[in-house]
């Protein structure tokens, strides 16, 4: 018989519905049972495409012996971290405090009133001399709960006190303009000059670092900053972290050279990499980056787009119980499918014994991960074959391999639709419309879906949509990421409704998430009461809700003139300032927002119905500090009061404002072009 998780919408929870463990979802029922039966809580947090979550399930949660221990001594709760990032954030902080590291699966032991006293990540069923096993751990904690509970309760008290201090302001600090230089120097220090990226293995894409560096290059002219971006994006595109057959990017690389990925594909990575590759193409004009944008969007629309218009969350690393099986190839398989195997071997780095080795033992697996040793230009010079012919060969190989791979058992797809991650996709697609205007149609379709299906009558948003059901009160990231997407969508489509929605959602965010000490809580004031109300500013694999909120607020301040937005953004930065100064590389998106505020940017108002010529000029250049408003009629007058003074004429007039001072209206297209296109 399935357990209670069979009734949940989350694919991750449903994966555990047939476990012999008597799982509960996070619910009032579970905590009431723990209180009534006087049992501790065993909390397990993960997500559907997590490889080590699958391993722990197979080893322990499908095991009858472990299930018996859990069912007799604990109340067991399963949480999908993508559905409940608030719960995950709190207990991940606990794990980091207790162990110095984090990750998924996240394993927490806590009291019936949700206070944690022990934390870890993956535990094997049986222990070894280096790691305690789950069986031994469960028995030890059960014994302590019965015989020395005070020790556990005292520990829980200390942990909760530390958690509360995390959201307290420690000092009065302000940022100065040199914070951008500090971040640049830090990124330069940790940059890998050989393979690109930052730090050592494992390597995550972290596109917001690259977005910052491109703005730093724009404002300072320092070539090294754009070279770091190019080196990283090029090596990622050539590496095994990029799916050369079906496109898109895997979540991260386990090695320093982007070769061996963790094979899951996350929607947020595709979205944020879309932004990075688009901006890199705008700056450099390099066709490889344009091609990568087109391929990511091809992957997204083919594999991840729902019939309703929203994008699904992720694809698993595993298929048939084996990580990466869907993506790797034996030499003999490849030899049967592609002609000119020697050239293929030279381009994609395959070997007869297999270039894919076991991560821990280094033993060959007999399988190959496709990656490109060098750029097409370099390969052309080596082989004497033109780039055009090489490109055609690779395209033909790819089509054959894609067709063959389609016959395999596909990895699980997590088909829940998340508001925040879809907000990132809307932003990425909108930016990419400078490459292909058709992409704006996809972005609008997704935005319209989210706004029609995920928004409530009172103007708040839901976090998750699955099987026709929108549920879970939206978190800070849902508002800030969606507003980011809507601002980009307005800046590239100039449809007023998206700017109006962005402002309305921002006002809701301020109403329900603002902390008078500064910054935004991750959860709304009407949400579930947890042991603490989390407030995060640190940027991980994707930016924090607070960081994106700061960027949005400064942009909306410049667009609307509403000084409340500026003041909230500055107070948020002030709240996190001490942490930003101590580890600027952990707050690169918030610094990017502050950088937008302190730079001299152009605020452009185009008045008139014939604005397409001017719009075309705007798309020719990368200008990250620019805002654009088009006045086609009077519909934006209430939102942007200074528009009332500007008349609407048949022939467009362009007003260029800098430092809150506007020049005379321009009508001559050559003069407009001269003023708007920055000379390199």
C-alpha cells in the first residue's frame, strides 16, 4: 500500500510513495502525531532530480529494516525543497552551522515543535570507519530521546538561538562605490585561468558573477573582466557540462575543466545562462554565444515547455537507476552511428576504453562523455577542413545521435511549474529577443500563463502549479524573479501591462515581505509560522530573492521616479552591508544592483506611435544601465507621473535624461542613433 505521499502533487514526494517508511508530508497532522506519541521528527529534504537522494532512497528508505526503525521510533516527514524553499533554507542553515557543509539529501532530526538538534546530508545504511550509517544513527538518537532527552533539547535551544541571530542586523554599515572594485578583485583572485569559472571543483556556472563582470567591463573598460567571461562561457560550451546532442546545460561540473557533469538539468540554469550568453554575444559579436542561446531555447521549448505555456522544473540525472546513462556512449555505439569516426574522435575527445571514469575510483566505465577539445576555429586550423564543413559534419552527427538517443529510457522530468524559475526564463527569453524577435512571443506566453494561473484575486502569487492546481503561497523569490522577468519583458516588448504588473507585484512584495530593520523576509507575513522567519541575501547557484529585489527596485525607481523603491533598496543593502564587505563574491547580484544605482545611466522616453525605428537602434547595443519607456498613449501617466508633461505625436520624439536632467526632444533618426549607440 502506498503511504500518504501518493496524494501529493510533487513528483519528488510521489517518488517515495511506495517506500515502506510511513512518510508524512510537512503538515499539521505529522506534528500532532509526534506530540501525541512523544516521538522525535525525522525530516528528509531533497528534490526529484537529485542523484544522492535516489541513492539514499534505494539504500535506506526502500529497506524494511530501516523503515521499521523509523516507523517505530520517529515521525518521518518528506519535503521537496523546490516546493518549500523556506523550510529548506532554515534547516540547511542548521546543517551548515552544525557540520560546516550542506547539500541534498538534507537529513534533520528535530523535536515535535520543529526545533532541530542533529543535522547531516547523505547517510549510507551501514556505516564505515569514516562515516556513521543511518541505521546506527537512528538507534543512537532514539536511545538518547528516551534516556537523555535534556541533552537533545538543550542542543535544540542553542541551535534556534543561533538561527534567530542570522536575521538580526549586526551593525550600521553602508556600501561605497569601491565595493564593485572589491568584487572584481575577488573574482579575479578566484578565477581559474586554465578552464574558466571560479574556484576549484566542483564548479557551478554562477551566471550572476558573469553578468556583474560584463557590467564592470562596460563601466571601466577593463579587458580582463570580459576575458574572464569569454573564457568561462567558451569552456562551458565546449565541455561535458553542455549537452552537445540535445542542448542545454547540466547542473554543475564535478571537475575543474567542465568535463564531468552532475547530469541533472535545472530550469534556472538554462534561464540565467541565456542571459549571460546573450549579453556576451551583444558585447563581443561572437557567433558561438549566439548559437548557444539558440540551442538553449531549442532545448527549453522542445523538452521543458508545458502545453499551457509554463516551463517545467528539471530533468533527472539518472535513468534506469544509473547516473548519466542517457547521455553517455560506448565507442562501439558511436562507431555504428557516425561516419568518419577518427575525425569524430578527434573533435569530441572519445576513446575506445571510454573517457568517462568513475568519480571516486578513477576506473574507466567504457563510456564516453561528448565534449569538444577545442573551438571549431582551432580544429579547422589543425585539420585543414573549413569551419563551414566541420559545422555541417557536426550537425549531421548530432541529428543521428539525437535520433538514436531518443530510443533510450529518458530521465524523469519534474513537471511542476514554479513561479520564480519561470520568472527567470521570462527574463532570459526577453533578453534573447535581441537575437531573434520570435523569443519575445514565448516570453509573453509564459508571462501570461503565470499571471493568469498563478496570481490570486488579491494580487499575491502562488509558488507551484501542477496538474491544473496552483498552490503554496509565493515566496520572496517568486515575486522578485517574476518582477525581474516582467521588467525585461517590458524593456523588450514595450507592452504596458507587463510594467504595470511588475509595479503591482513589487508593491505586494513590500507589503507582505518587508522587514522594518531592512531587507525582505523569504516568507510572507500571512505564511506558515516556522521556528524562524528566514531572510537570505547570499547568492548561491542562483541569486537570492533579496539581491534580485534590490536590482528590481533600483530599476523601477529610475523608470517610475518612485523614491520609496530607491529607499527600500538602499535599506536592504545597508542590512546586508557587513556581510557583503566580508564576502563580496557571495553577494555579486546585490552588488550588481547597487552598481546599477551608482552609475550614470540614460533614462529614455520615446513618445509617439512610430517608435519601431528607435527600438531597432536600441537593440543594436548593450547598455546595462539604460531604462526605456515608450509613451504610446496616456495609460502609463498614473504610474509614471512625469509622462503627463510629454505629448504623444505621430512622429516619435526621443527624450534622453541623465542625472535626472532631460535634454530637448530629438526627432532626427541619425542624431538619435548618435546619442544612443555607445562608441567602443
